[in-house]
């Protein structure tokens, strides 16, 4: 089984950006946790981050050609703006879980809208880095559609 963990804009700045909201762990720390969890689950994982919307669309399309079985996706700010990203996830038909480090439901009004959610199996928010690991668990051992 092969998973893709995809992160959108500014998530490479974890540990630097707004630590009161996103914590003090760095992007490298997050990648280390994800790789260790993939080993534990016995799955292959590819990790990709981009600050550019089109690069994220390309990564989703490439996942189709690479026969990726599941995507853990934090589109960051593009969550709230991007129809292109929604369309890409719909196009590939790969089971995808939306992840947010912060509890977006308790934040600004403009963060309440998620375009990508309509194409995702589930949303996990407000659980910090742990949310990525839960999403991996869910893709490997699905517990039914949320
Ligand atoms: C985020 C929440 C988004 O609203 C924000 O734009 C981000 C990160 C999160 O992980 O909590 O960049 O997706």
C-alpha cells in the first residue's frame, strides 16, 4: 500500500509560523513522525509540500499515475479558496482525508469554508501532528465513511 502526504502553503514554516496556533514542531519533525508511522503500519509513504496551487494539483494527478492508494491532505489556505484542488481530488478518485493542525471550526469565519471537503472521506482538525497519523491509520484500516 502506498500513501501520499500532501501539505500546502506555509506548512514548510511549521515551528516558525504562529507557534501558539500550530505548535513548535518543525516541518522536518512532522515528516519524521509520518515516516516512522508508515514504517509501523508497513506502508510506503511519499511526502510532498508546496506553496503553489498548481504544484499541488500536479502532485494529486501524479498520485493517480503512481497508483497511490490514499492521500492525507492539508491544503492549508487553499482549503478555503481552491476549486482547482477540489476538482483534482475528485478527478483522481483516490481516498483522501483532509487534515488541519489547528481547529479551523473555532477560528475566523473565512476558515469555515472548505472546498476540498466535498471530495474527502473525512476531516480531522485540531489534533496537531497527531491528526496526520490518525488519517494514515484511517486510510490503512478504514472504519467506514464519516
Ligand atoms: C491549516 C488551517 C488553514 O486555515 C491555514 O490557512 C493553514 C493551516 C491547519 O493546518 O490548521 O495554513 O490548514
